[in-house]
């Protein structure tokens, strides 16, 4: 599993802007959500990589957050991005 996580980290820019993502936002389908879904899948939480932040993605985020022992609110912010091992530049 570690090798897979490292591969994703190497494919991603060394440091890019990672927005706050949550369900029912004005923009619930985009490439940032698709990237999140790929990270969830490589972390063992199976979701479709359709770019939509629907109920399955939200539940996978909550499960990931519980596993990582951070607040399990289904919102992907700085702490969640950091637990995925990506560099975050959040405003």
C-alpha cells in the first residue's frame, strides 16, 4: 500500500492548491474531487472516480477520517489533505 501512496504523491505536483471540498457545495463535480477519489481508492476506500462529491464519496471521506483519527465530518480540508500525504497550499 505504501508504494501506491508514494506513486500518487510523485504524480501530483510537489505543492499545489487543494481546495476545501464537501458535499452540496456549489461545485460538486470537478477535477479536484476526481483527484480526491483516486486518493480514496488507493487508500482502500472504493469509490467511483467520476468527479462528483456524492453520498458515497462523502461516506468514504468520513471512513478515511475515522481511520486517520481526525474529525470525521466528511469535509476535506487541510487536515484531511495532509493525511493523504499531499502538500497543501490552502487559503
